[in-house]
């Protein structure tokens, strides 16, 4: 990551759009079946210092159940109520294909993302960004198991923990959300600020195993894990391949 001792120009453009004294708005899209850590990680990083107005957006204000049945989130606003954001962030899910039918969500993401200073995601949230026609021609990361699907939306898959391409910042799978949050924070507020936040969080990971990517986990573990992931997808969304193709065609027809 490059050295950014001053606020990033794209972030400055965001800040200048707000009224005097008004905080920039970061909107997390929340939806049924989302992966909680994809949002909790970056939200924990980015809320430090209280410099942002953070919104949690869904079509209504009813609690949204995540992929962990005992965890739900409560939206703070709706697609209809929020029509402008400075930073858009889309968490991922173990089954992004099921969300490709949420057309009001995708259309809202396209509307606000097209004018946002930062368009971001964690894990398979980038597939949803792609389905909202926000990644065409941009390099992007996502969960390793579904990275090839970014091609369907004209994105350029990059198998890295965090990828920055102009004002698009995308994180890899699940735990990359903290790295993503710190990277985005450094781009906007500077590296020293981000380093202080990392220290305050005592984020100094020492994983017990070196198996977080296929190249380290080995063929047997990778194959079994991939089978488990797509067994769950096929159980929930048997026609996921057809849905992916239709979604890709939709963005060329609509946007």
C-alpha cells in the first residue's frame, strides 16, 4: 500500500460535497443471508473517531437475518429514504447468486454507487457490485471460490487480500474485511491514522494454521471446501449458473 500522509483526493471530493459540519455518509447494504463478519470487521475499523455517518440500508426497517441464524441486524434506513452516499460498502454472503434476484437492491446500489466517491465491498459483495454494473473495467477481489464469476460482469479478477482500482476498493473473503477497512481508512485519513486504529484494536493476527488460501491449504482440503461451499449453494439455489448468466445479461440491457 502506498504512503498516504494526507487525505486521498477522492475522499476530499466526498467531504466537499457535504454541508458545513456534516459528516460523510458510509452506507452498508444489509440483506438476508449476509455474512456478519463482512460488515462487523470494517464497521469496527471505520467508526473509530466518529468521523462518519454510518447507515445500514435495506428495503424496509424490519430486522434482517444473516447467514448465522442467531444474528440479525436492524436497518437504520431504506433504499427509498437514502438517495446519496459518499461511501458505498457491500458485504458478502455464502450464496451471492440468491441475491441477484433482489433487483431493487441492485438498482439502488447502481444509483448511489454511480455518484459515490468510494464504491467498496468485502468478500462476495463484489459479485453484487458487479451485478449492479459498478465494476466493469475495474480490478476487484472476492472470495477465492467464486473469483471467476467476476468476469461475467466485466470486472478484472485479482486474487489479493485487498484490491484498489481508482475509487473501487474490494476485499477478499470474510476476514479480509478488517484489512479492507484499514486500507480504506489509510486512503482517506492517512496511514498514521489507520495504524493508530490498528493498534487500538490490537490487530496483530497470528492464525494457528497457514491454510487461508488454496495454495497454502493443499489440494485435498481445497477440494473438500469447494465442494461444501457449492453443495450449500446448489441446495439453496439449484439454478445458480443460469441466474448468474441472466444477471450479467441484465446489466448490459438495463444500465
